[in-house]
C-alpha cells in the first residue's frame, strides 16, 4: 500500500467514525425526545415538537461529536496539532522563508490609528526576522466616509514612508464597495496577485504576530498541496464585561471543537476569511465567486465569502487545513450585545446565501456538509423559538402535566441537551482542569471554576436572545430585507436602557409573555421554561449591564473572564497598548454598503 493510499484509508476511517458518532447521537436524541413526549400518545403537537427539535439538533450534535473527538486527542496525543496537521511537524525555526508573501488588510470605515497600532508590532517582528524583503503589506481600503478617508490616506501614507526601506507597503482605496471584502481581495488579485506566491489575510479587528505569519508560511512551503491554511483565532484581552465573558467561553469551546473537526475533516477544513494564508495561483484561478444575481439595478454579491472559497479551493484539488494553535492570532470581540448582534446578523445573511451553492459541480461531500451546517446554524434559531411557543401553549392548555411529558425521560432529555449544548466548553474546561500549567494560566482552579459557571449562565441568557434576533431577521429576508457591510464600534461604550429596550423589545415581549403565561397556569414549570424565555425577558437589562464600562473595568480587576494572555502577556501583545486606544475618539459609524 502506497503512502497516499494509506492516507486515504485513514481519512475514510476518520470520517466514518464521525459519521457514526453523529448519526447515533442524532437518532438517540430523537428517540429520547419521543419517549419523553409519549404520555397520552403522540399527537399533532408532539410531532411538531419532534420536527422542530430535529432541526435544532445538527449544530448541537456536530459540536458534541467534534468535542468528544477533540478531547480524546488533546488528552492522549503528545502533539495534538501534528496529529491533525502532519505538515506542522515538518518545519523548524531555522527553515528559510523563500516565498514572496503579500499581507492583505481589508479596511472599511475603521479608525486608522487602531489599524496602525495592530500593524506595527507585526512589521517590527518581520523586519527583525531578516525576511522583510519577502513580505509586502497591502492596505486595501473600501472606506466610504469622506472625512475618515482623508485621515486614512494621510496616516497610511506616513506609515508607508516610515517603512519604505524595510518592508514594502502599498495603499489604495476603492470608491465603491463592489463584492464586499471578497471583491476587495479579488481586485488585489487581478492587480498585484501575480507578483506573490502566498497572501496572508488580515482583518481590521484582528492581530497576527510576525512569528505566527512566518510559521504558517513555512508550513505552506513544505506542503505544495495546501491551498488555504487557517490559523486558530482567539479573543484579545478586553475591558468590556460582555466581551470578556464571551471570549472566555469562546476560548474553551474553540479548542476541542477545532481539533476534533480538523481530525476528521482533514484536507477539507474551514476558512474564516482572516488570519490565514492563501496560495495565490489556485486561489486566483479557481476561487472567483459567482454572483448571486445580475442584470437588475445592480449585481448582488456573496456576503460570507470564506466557506465558498474554501469549498472551491478543495474542489480544485488543493487542501484546506486549520492549525489549532492558540498563539497564531487574536481578534477584538464586539464590546456590547447590540454590536455583537449587528455582526451576527451579517453572518446570518451571508450563511443563508449558501443554499444556492449546495449543488455546485465537483464539490467534495465534506464541503457540502459544511455549507449545510452553516445554514442550519441559523435555521435552528426559529426552531428553538418554535419550541418555546409550543411549550408555552402546551403548558397553558393542559389540565394534567403528566400528559405532556414523562418526568424521568423529560429530565434526562433536558440534561442531555444541556450536555450537548455546552460539550465543546465542557471538554475545554476539563482539559484546563487536568493540566496544572493551564489551570495557572487561567488564574487557578478556583478562579477558573467561577468563570466557567458565570460563562454558563451568560450563555443561557445570550443564546435565546440571539435566536429571536435570527428569527426576526430570517423572516425579513423572505421579503428581501437585507443589511449591508456596516462599520463596527469597537471601543467600550455604555448602552442606555432606553436604547436597549428600543432594539430588544421583541425579545423582551416574547420572554415576558411566555414566563407570565406559565407562571399563571403552571408555576412549577418556570425553571424549565426559563432556559428558553429567561434570556429574552432580561435582554434589555442584560445589554445595559454588560456594557457598563465601570463594571467591565471591575471585572478585569477581579479576573472575571480571565484568559491566559492576562496572566502572562505574550511579547507580541505588549506593544498593542491594551486596553484599546481611547485617545482617538469618533462617533459610532453607521455607514452601510
């Protein structure tokens, strides 16, 4: 058996293991739900509940399956990264960098000083490495704000001049945001792409160290089959309470989920649009995105480009892989719930566009699975809200609670759903608690446990709020109500309760109505219905409290949401002057495409 045949056999076995685990978990969960609903027989309402529950399951089951696999690898493998990406074990710190690499930073209505703050430590590191002549930074602007564009051009020109003799920098600004970010990068490809072998994609809210970029480029050099190499991205230390707790949970969940999915997806991995390296020749040739529609008043373009580009790269015969290391890149998370929802709805709209590409020719089965799962990630939201509505109706109209659900099977089902829901974070938490060095990095076992409990309550409140937001937005999409690519407010700021109520009144109404009806009819069921209705009922207060700058500063002082970078700050982050720059103030940006 040749090495290639052995690799194919191993890949098939891994994917079969995941498929069996996924299928058995799906079937077992549905069986348990049917048993729980069995008292009095399965009627129309029961079948409706089962159907909605089935829609919510794929995202949870995929997370559970990836977490189980990832946790096993993390605990038994001496080098989990090499276990899922063999090429990572073939490079050393002395391997020369020979490829010409473009670094692409796409900008749209961002504060220039913040951009420069994130770039200069990276440029310093690349220059210090001795490989400065191998890299070229391209500042690709789609800024539409006229005043900001003037400042941007002046400051970026100064940056270009100051680095002229060390690292090449080019700046250009498009006057029209054609094709959004993907169109911005496509314009670079057509204008300058032939000059370089690789391109590193950067985001305005992300940071990559020189060491991380050089490591990824070295891996690309040793494996010519790699078309896209994605680095893991974690949250930058924040002083916003909302962002601190979110990034703590994200840190726990991403570890097991990414390692598990990388193990079985193998050469058909994810691309998240930034903090990654592209092989430009096949990217230019094979990854041009089709239009959603043309010939009307204006062409319509894909908003979430990354996963489609990954699928096209894999269908062209090149590998797409992820490096599940936590020191390869950081990003700033939105500081408030309202800012988070704005970004989240842009992702929702982009993912809903994927259905048009499910039948593209030559796509790999795993690529089609990824596109379907990306759609179901948001389709599951109205299913959850449907379950809340049906559960409320059933409780209000029933005379005997025993006819709704078996107590034993219902309790087991609730526990199982919570385990699946939090399984990536549970796996990450267990890995931390089993490692003395990791426990210390998170502030010790006591601090870590407290933060895990806080994050769990935070997620129980946050997720149903987002589910209602997705549901309303998806209904709007049916009537062509879409959003554009808007600027993001990245600095900490207060959210007045009146503003929160204005934006979150649907969540507040749904949550309070459900809790009120259940309280009036079946008060014993309040603890159960609170899991779905409590967050929406508290949404406005949650948005206001988690945005208080003073409370965020206190949380940082107390270690709430503490991540390892706050215990021992990596040298790469020391020059970022965290917390975020406050001296360059500007009104919130609301420009759209």
